[in-house]
C-alpha cells in the first residue's frame, strides 16, 4: 500500500515538474519570436528612410508601415501580435517591391544591405515561430494524454495557442528573398 501511495506521489511530482519545464520552454520560445520581431522592427526605420529618398510619392505606404510597426510592437502577447503581423508583413513587402519602379534603388548599397539583413531576420523569425509551435505542440500533447488530462485542473494546465498567421494573407505576401 505504501508503495502505491509513493508511486502516486512520485507520478504527481513528475507530471507537475514536466508541465513546468514545458511551460518554461514555451516562454523561452515566445521570447525568441519577440527577439526576432524586434530585430525586424528595428530595421524597418532604416529601410523606410533609404527607400523614401527614392520614392517620395509613396509616403502614405511608409506612414502605414510605420504605424503598423508601432501597433505591433505595443501588443503584449504573441496572440495579439498575430493580427497586426499580417498587415505589417504586407506593408513591408510593398516597400520592398518598390525597387522595381525605381531603378536607382536597386543599386543602392544601403538598400541592398538592409534587404539582405531583413531576409536573414525573416529566416530567423520563421525558425523561431517553428520552435515556438513545436514546444506548444509538445506541451498540448502532454497535458491531453492520459493520465495527465485527469490532473489538468489540479495543476491549472490549459492548452497554449499556436502562432499562426492568416493563411490567405500568407499566400499573397512575396518572399523577401525574391527581391534580392
């Protein structure tokens, strides 16, 4: 009898510790996505400034991207950022697409450097999002498997949301690498 009680207590301890470990991995992954988003947001003013010297008549586009950048940065949770990310990425790709209508911009060293750096950041952001979603999948699977699912309320375990962008919008947004 004592062995069964001890096994039960050790099982509870294992489940609790494993859930805390996975929650911490989710926080780490969310932080990784935030770091990559911040890198992108920090690069945008330089991109806008470089492009705007060639494209004064597209000022409305630049203002919209700057507004979306600020709004997205001010969101607190990853879920809140998702809705603004779709619009922000579309505006960013619009700016990158301006090089086709401004031949001198294609050769601008600063623009090419920023474009290359942005491409690297986008790759890193994609990896960070994948890592986040992988950890969320692992956590959600763990807490929904038997016998852990029976203890969800006891340990206040709830499914975590995946980082998802609007699928229709993603189809419309060209890959940054296409502009290099």
